[in-house]
C-alpha cells in the first residue's frame, strides 16, 4: 500500500459500527503511509490523533462556502489553489482542535470564520497569522511530520472545481515524492 484515501461516508468516527476498519487502518498506517481523509476520513483522522469530533456549530449539506487556507506557503496540499476558494460541504460533525503543544495534527484551513479580525471590506483577506485566534470550522488538517492530510469539504464535488482536482492531484504528488525520498534515503 503506497497511499490511503479515506472517503466520505455516513456516521461518526467515534462509533466503531460506523467506522468499520478505518480506525484500525489509521492505527496501523498512520506513521508509515501517506493518508488523505475526505469528510468522514478527515473526522476519523482527527479522532485518531486525539481531536474531539462533535456536532457541528454550522452544519452544511450541499452548501458551497468559502474556505480560507492559512497563509504561510508550506501547505503542499493547496499548491496552485487560491488562498480563499469555494468548496462544497456536506457534514453535521466537526473536528475541534486539540490544544496541546504535542498535537500531531495542525489546522491549515477554515470556513465560517466568526472572529472580528477580518480586515476591511469583504474583498480583503483574513489576518490569521496565529491559528489559535481562528474560531471558524476547521476545513483542513495536516500532520506536523508525515504526509497525512484531511479535508472536511468535498474536493470531488463539481462545485469545488477546478480546485478540487488540484487538491487531489497535489496529494498524489505528495505521496509520490514521499516514497521517492524514502527510497533514496534507504539506498
């Protein structure tokens, strides 16, 4: 197995009946294989790494909303994607940040930003230099070390285009680069 994509699905990752083998798969592969979680997969990753998954403050079902990517240029998953883009969301659960120094997953994108730091008019960007200040719904996570990412929105949706295809392609490229580098260092 050279990469794992955990797709959307009904239920909650905290219920073994809903998650099936996903929890076991994440436990066995989480530090060895590139992983991309979408919606339920995102929530399952968050849960596996100690985040809280609970009823969403702003549930969305088939709604297209803005997603804002944290600005610092290190998020390969969002390469060639605008900092603010439209994405389709179908979820009634959300992942709430694990606020500890040793948190392995970090939030890198949000929607429903409800803080007062938005600059100027609606056309200007959010000032989110400090991720702890962001109080919207987390839309994307990345592992601090391993090539593992999750998105709450649906990149496969036609309404997330053209950026959804780019995000999925970026994950595939990240996985390819990971194995190429790993093979090089083991020679």
